[in-house]
C-alpha cells in the first residue's frame, strides 16, 4: 500500500537497503568479535576486504544515479539517458553491474576466508559468538 502512494519509492530499493544494512552490521560484529577474542585474519582476508571496499562502495554511486524512469513513457524515459562513459560503450548501469558483481564476489571470498586462522585449532579452543 505504501509503495502505491509513493510512486518514486520502489520496494526493491528498500529491500536492498535492509539486506545491505543487515550484512554490514553482522559483518562488523563478527570482525569485532574475532579481534576481541584474540583471533586474527589472514592476509588474504585483508586483500579481499580491500577489493570489496574498492568495488562495492563505488558501485553504490552508479546504482543511485538515475538514467531511466519506469513511471514515464519510453520516449520520455529515453531523455534521461546519458552518453556512454566507459570505453565510450558502457553507461552507468553497466558499470554498476560490473562493480556490484565484483563487490559481491569479493564479499563472498572474504566471508569464505575469514575463519582460515582457526582451521587447525582444536574445536574446544574456538570461541563461539
């Protein structure tokens, strides 16, 4: 009902914000607890985290740049298009896909490697949080 009255707000944008906020909070909590309990991250985690930050945050800029409107007719929406920027072929939406895909990949690689330091620890010596 809310989105029916506020046409400019789309449910998918709000859901994306909720999911990203949830991931951000839990990831920060987990990293804080790792350091608090004396665990360390491996060098590959720092590399993946750096690549994640270098691609995910710039992709948000390209995501929020509006180049179309589904509320307008196709001819009117076409007037919002901008010239291609990357290699004179890709527009902001394409760049968002490239950077967002890389950001998701590096986020998953970071999550896969975050507990590599406890791989050879005995299970009764690993803190559960």
